[in-house]
């Protein structure tokens, strides 16, 4: 199994974090911290910018989530969790606060719902939500999701998932 990437969207539909395990990281400019704006300007493997790619991913998730909720026979069910194509499987987890975690994996991967829940509860909450500098960082143009503790713990956790290549 291969884990390709992880998108985190806020409740305002903005991609606040993107991590890829199968494409090279965008090059940092000399002496500059990695900001959300700089990382989203990079060109992805698809040939479009990561910002455009993130908008397309969010659009697919939004549309499928609405379709599934309208077709659901039982209100309050989990609804949209994942979908599979011949080349990848998209896993989806939404928090009560409106954060959306989207992970793309190999099409034969098992459900990553619990892994996404763990990323939220044990990594995002600990290193982003509880960050006392969160408001100050956001107003200075550096999104708090770009901090090294969050990224390092995310990398470490994902590499421990079964079948990570």
C-alpha cells in the first residue's frame, strides 16, 4: 500500500496543509520559512498548481458528500467515507468543527478513517490547536499548520501505518 498525500481543509474551504509522500517537496527560497502560500504555489505532478489541485479535490469531496447525504436512507449515518478509482482511493474524515482531512492512497488500501481521526486528535489538536502562538502566526502570514512539530509528528505517524511504502 502507498500513501500518496494528505490535504487538510478548514471550514472556509481553504487548504491549510498539504503533505505528499510520493512527490518531491517544493524548493524553499534561501532563508525563508515555508508559508502556506509558498507551498501552495508549487506545481504538482499533475502539471497544475497545488492550489488548483486542492480546489479540485475539495470540489469532488463537497459534491460527493452532498450526493451521499441526499441519497442516505438513514439520517445521521456516517455518510461519505471514501471512494476508489483504478489508480487511487480517497479517504475522508470531517471533524465537528468543520476541518476536513482527505488522504489519497493506493486503490487497494484498507479504510484510513481511524488513521485520519488519529491525525486529527493526537497530532493536529496537540500541535496546531493547542499552539499558544496560533493566532499570532496566522496574522503574520505563517499558517500554524506549517510548524515543524506538527509536520515531524505527522511524518512519523504516517510512516508507522501498516503497509506504508
